[in-house]
């Protein structure tokens, strides 16, 4: 009887890769294996004190890093996905959404909010990877588009924190439309002279890389983040060649001109503040908005 025998061969986990750290007390760095007290790790903004490995964090943690005293007002917090295609894979899409919502306590894969960063106003959209791989469905696209509109309305700079596996397969074509929608909104933001900073975190791939994540006035990334369009396995299978080592790391992407700089999470808030103070002149933005309006009326 096959369930008494090991059918697949070669399942061997070396001792050093076995996970044995109990949750809640200690954090074991997956890169250098150093063990840190979780409180210490949190204080270090979830980066390893020994090797600086940046652990993946979600919107709750990023909001805490960016916003003064973790004070912010969430936008469109209740926007939730419907099922336009009656999609069923291993389970119906609405069931999957509901189960993920219960598990993550999130409504969808992005949260948008406005608040202050070192006393400067800022609108932030931050993706949550633990919600169906941070996939971009219509809710993600719509929330980002609305956050950009909010930024335009108030002339606040906009920060996008991306972390995504790409388009959401269960919404097929509707997902792909979000690329055009968010890009068009960003074009309006740009015409009005309002700064847009895009932070790419681990991982930023697929349709997200191919749209809003790469459209910033500044495109910046966290160290070691995986940034690419298709995953390495897919590319390797398509072109049938070995790929250069680490070719989709933030460092490689920076070297090839797709990023402006890499920022350590511990310096993120200050760097963002510097960029915003340098880029943002609200009076200038006001003039540009008026010019855009005139153009629109003429057209
Ligand atoms: Zn480490």
C-alpha cells in the first residue's frame, strides 16, 4: 500500500535548514541563521541585526514605519472583490476570498491611507503579500486609482509600496485592465506635478512591475528584493538557458538602470522625507492642476 511507503525519493532536509524556532519568542534569520529576540527584531524594523536581511512585512508594519506615531486614516477600507467570471479552481473564488479574509483579517491585497511623514502629508498604498500572493485584482487597481485621485485632490505626494506576484488569475482580463487604469491615473498625477515615489519590496513581479511599480518619479527598492516580470523558472523554461546568478535582485536591477537607488528599511522614512521635501512644491502643483484642467476643457 503506497501510503505506507515513501513514493517520492530524495526528500532530504539538511539539519541546518530544518525550522525549529518556536513562533513568538525568537526570530531565526533565513539568510544567516542568526537568532534574534522578536522584540529586538521588531525594533530593528524586521531586518536582521547581523546580516541586514530584510524580512517580508505587510501594510500594518509599513504604515507603522512610515506614518508619524502610526497615525493614519484608511481610504476605501471596505472595498471587497466580487466574482465577475464565476471562477472556480480548487474552490470557488468567493469562497477563497472569504477564507483569505478570515485568515488575514484583510479585505483585499492592498491598503491605502493618508497621514503624515515627519509632519509632511503623504498618501500611501501598500500591498499585502499574504492576501492571495499580493495579487492585483479589480479591488487592488480600484483602491490604488482612488488613492491617486485623493492625492490629486489634496495635492499630497503619493507613495506606492509594491509586493506582488502579479495579476490575479481569478479575475483574468479584469486584472489586466488595472494596469492601464492605474497607469492612466499616475499620468494625471504627473501632469499635475505631484510627486510619486514607488518602493519595490520583496517580491515585485508580473503586471505590477509592468505598470505602476515602475512608473515612479523615483523607483526605489529594498535590499535583496526580487524584482522581475516573469519568475526565473518560467524564463529559464522559455529561453532554455541558464540565467545569471541573482539577475532579478534589486542590486542587479539597479546596476542595469531600472532603479534609482536601494534603501535600507531603517533609513526609509528619512529618505522618503528628503525626497518629498525636494520634489513637492504645493503651489507649483496647484498651477499645474489649473493648466491640466484648462487643457481638458479645451479637448
Ligand atoms: Zn541574518
